[in-house]
């Protein structure tokens, strides 16, 4: 450290360091060092959010399970507030998943939730996906579905079962409502993807009996708070790597670098710069005075 | 996915490094100096020095892997 830091008004360095950790540049704004505050705020936050956007907003999360722990989060958390929600999300995620379900996630790549999803019924949500079905005239029907799905629990012959309807379009053309029934598979309510997978059977009346004639497969949206900075399952991690390839790696590196750069910023807010105000002139004058050495 | 991000996926990986290097040089030099003019001068110098060093390394690696 040089004497130069004495020439800079650091106010309360501890408060400045805490502010600098929470929001990059905030500590410097507090100290009245607006130029540097603006540089830090713009550069670090833009790098961090560019990284998040490049990685489809799936780059920042904390996985605390043994064997799956991602140490990269400890670099990302240097950015402060933008990365801290990941800790809360991890805690929510771990509470929602029992060890038995975690074992299931290893075995079942689709990782559909077993019976507890009935607790969420009735469920109404926008749906998009595909239909594979045999129509009333016996012909096969398939295509892209886009519309609204409604599911609810009703008493059945062997206990409660799920019934519902899909209303919307098939390949952009309106269709009659589809009747849906068990078996139903719904992705977990919490997950790293903004969409939650859903599949269920389509039933039609054949010879006076409700018969399973096909199924729909697609996704319903997750609320923002149920996916933002939420840990990714192995399947979700594979999917994002498959989809983005090396771009995902770059995106993660962007967020790491943003967090690590903020550590330098926190130190600058706490202790001042390595060369304080005025040292630069001294250095420059020393350079000029020093004669070139000749052998 | 938005069109700019789709486009970004197509460009060479090196393009990602340029803004990243600009950010690193600006923030690093801002933590070392206090006067805005000095920060900017040193950042520009740092940026181009790093570009030259990285370019030299890439050229060296390209030459070493020639005809492999």
C-alpha cells in the first residue's frame, strides 16, 4: 500500500466494502468516487448479465448435494445481490426434494414427480406440445398443440384420479376440446428450466366406454420464482449443454469473471487503489528523470 | 431464443473474448489507479498488450499444429 490512499476519502471502508459486495460500484458511489463506481457498476453487471443471458439464464445456481457441488458458484457470488438468490433457491429446492426422489432422478431421466403432484390440483396453465392420438374415425392424428390445459382430481373407481381438458389449436387450427386422463406425468414444481414438462393420456368414448386413444406431451410454464437461479438437474444440465454447446461454457466463464473482478473492487473500496491519487505523477516524473541505462 | 443470441451462437468464439478483455482491463486498471485519465490510458495499453500477446500465442499454436 502506498501513502496515496491517504489522499482519497474512503469514508467508512467497512460500509463501502459491504456496499461494493452487494452491488458492484455501490461502495464507490458511497465514497463519492463516481467515475470508478460507474465503471464497476456497468462493466461487472453487464458482464454478469450477458453471461446469464448467453447461457439462457441457467448459468448461476448452487448445487449443494455431495458429488454435484458446483464450486463455480463461489466465484459468481462475488457479484453480490444478483447471485445471492441462488442460495435461497437451493434451500427451497432441497426442501422440496426428498433423498428418495433424488435417487429416482438418477434412474429416471424424465424425472416426473410421483403422486404428490396431485396436491397441486386443480391445475390450469397454458400448454404447448405434441399430440399423438387416434381420432373418432380411427385415423391417426398428430401435430403441434398450443392452448390451455385444465386438470383436476376426481373420485374414480380405484380412488382419486385425474381428469381434464385441453382447449386450443392443433397445427394452428382450432380443434374440439380433448379429454385428458391418468396416467399424468408432471415435472417438479421447482427446477432450473422456465418450462415444466407435462404428459397425459387422451381419452375418447369408444363403444360407450372411455378408452385411452393417445397422449399429449409438452410443457407448461413455471413461475419466475420457481426457476430463476434454481439448481439444474442432470437432465437439465445435459439439455442446456446439448442446446448451447461451447456458448454455455463461455456464458459460465463470463459470470465467474464478473464475480472475481468484484473482489478487486471490494478491496479497492476498502483500502483504496494500489496507486493512490498523485502517485501517477510521481511515477511519471521518476520515469522522465531516470536516464536510460547503457552498457 | 432471441435473434441476437442466435446470431451470437454462430460467430467465432474469439469474439466473446474481446469485450471480456475490455472489461477486465478497465476494471483491473481502475482498481490500481484513481485519476480517470490515467485509468483510461492504462486500460487501453493493457487491452492492446493482451491482444498482442494472445495473438502471438495463437499464431505460435497455429504454427506448432501446422499439418497435424
